[in-house]
């Protein structure tokens, strides 16, 4: 049982909750390796993916997680709903609640929208990303991926590099990484750095941290959230903030690279590092993050509904 029924923010999750989720995710990772990847744990429960913003990884991950626990999953997409006819978000939610569903997974392009819905409903709500605010399940799956590779959290050095200004992944990740005893630093130019992040160690170039960090977390350039041009050119961005073959070879032994996806190839990470079917570098954990996402979200659904 978690300390709160809804997961809206990393602040809703205690360190005890984190370890409980991690330990449960271990057992669900084993289930996902079986030939029959399904257990009857949530049979009879109905989960709704309520996505008002495009998504591949998060929505599919929640769908797979729910189905592996034998829950019924309903996918709602704003572009094909009555919202296009002028229906309000609140009326859409009321309609869905009338179908006697058990949990809402919500993504919205406005910060605070998920909290607004949670305030009006009595069933649990999971925030799958709201505007520039929070993405708590991404932070949890990242932490689980780190534990799988590093075996610990305390004292690890993590550097988040890129578009910190527009990144909900960064806000969730920083809060959870610090909560678990990790040493956090940031790599970004001043125009991509929020004012409230000035208390952190800030560097302007990946080269300043590449040899000392344990986890280099590359953030996606949030082009769809930018209302103006923050950087003069892609070449200029790549010069200071892109991970290429030369830089990854300079990372210390055991250090890893992470990215929330999707990767803008040639901007955050070069084609040579990304590779084809998989990266030629075994310390690039992007696919492991996706795999972790299913197990962690299974664990969350289990603890909330099970």
C-alpha cells in the first residue's frame, strides 16, 4: 500500500514507497520474461489512458502494464473524442466516470490539469505528464533502471543535460534523484535554465562533467513547447550539449547514458552513438528504460488497485 492513492508529483512518493515499488517491479520484470506474460492480479479492474497530448512510450507502457495484470484498458485520444465538438475536459471525465472505471492515467499539455481532475474524482489518478510540471512515473522508471545497473543510489553523480527549462522529466527526476541521495548537477546554457534551478551546480558544456559523472542524463530538446528560439543553431547546440562518439569514450568506467525518448538524433545524441537496431555502446540504457517502464507501471497499478 502506498502512502497516497494518487501519484501526481514526485513529492507524493516517500522513500519507503520508492523501495516498495522497486521491489515489486523486480517480480514483474520476471513475469515479463515468461512465455506467457500475464497474471490475473487486476482481473475485473478497468484503467483508462486519458491522453490529451501525443505519446508513444508512456501510453503504450501503461497499456501493456495493465494488460499483463489482466486489467481492462481503455485508450482515450483527445483528437478523436467529443472534445473536438466543444466538450469540456470536466464533462469528458464525468462521462468516463459514469462507466464505473477504477483508475485514470492522464497526460495533458497544461501544468496542473491532472491535479484539477484529481480534485474532482474519487478514484485514483496517475500523472503521465502535465505540461512542464511533472512526470513522476518517468522518474521512477529511471531510478529503477539505475538500480538495475548500479545497485545503489546513495552518492551517485548524475548530470542532466539539455533543455531543462521546458522539461517535466527533469523536474521529476531531479526531485527523486536528490530524495534518494544522489548528487545532481545540470548542464545547460542560461536561456535553457529555469530561474528556480540556480541553487544547483550548473555547467555550460558536457565536457565539464563527462569524465566524472556516473549517469549522464540527456534531455530531449522540447521544440513543441518552445514559444521562441532558445539556441542560435543545431550545430551550436551540438557543440556544447550533444553526446557523440568521442565524448562517450571519455566517460569513466561503469558510467551510463540515459534519455527519456524520443531522441532527436544529431541534436541530443549522435547517430553513431544511437546506432541502428541498438546502440553499439552497452552503457546507453535507453531501451532498458523502456523495459523498466512496463515493470514499474505494473508495480504502481498493483499497489494502487491490487
